[in-house]
């Protein structure tokens, strides 16, 4: 499930989520079906990028998911 604050861009995206999204007082909620999660290579806690390029609701996997947290602060010498 994806929860996007309405004040953080969810309001603009809500019109594009007909049939897949719902809004309440604070959030746009979109359920990510298992087949889509597998295709995007995401799971609970994964970071995604959501946009409306070309007027379509689009979810892509964030490259931040590929950063190894144990070595994120290391720099090459």
C-alpha cells in the first residue's frame, strides 16, 4: 500500500488514480497489487517515486533501494 499525503502532492495525483486509489481527509491511498510489486521489485518498506508525467499516475522503484545501508557512508579513496 502506498500512502501519499494530500498536502504533499496526493491531491494532484488523486484524479489520476480512478479505480486504484482512495482519499480520506489526509492521504491518497493506492493498493499495490502483488504482481505489480514483483514487477517493480518492491516490498514493504521499499522506496518508490510517484509522478504524473504525461498525465498518468506512475510508480517507479527508487534507486535508493539499491544502496547498501552498511556502506552508505563510505567514500572511495
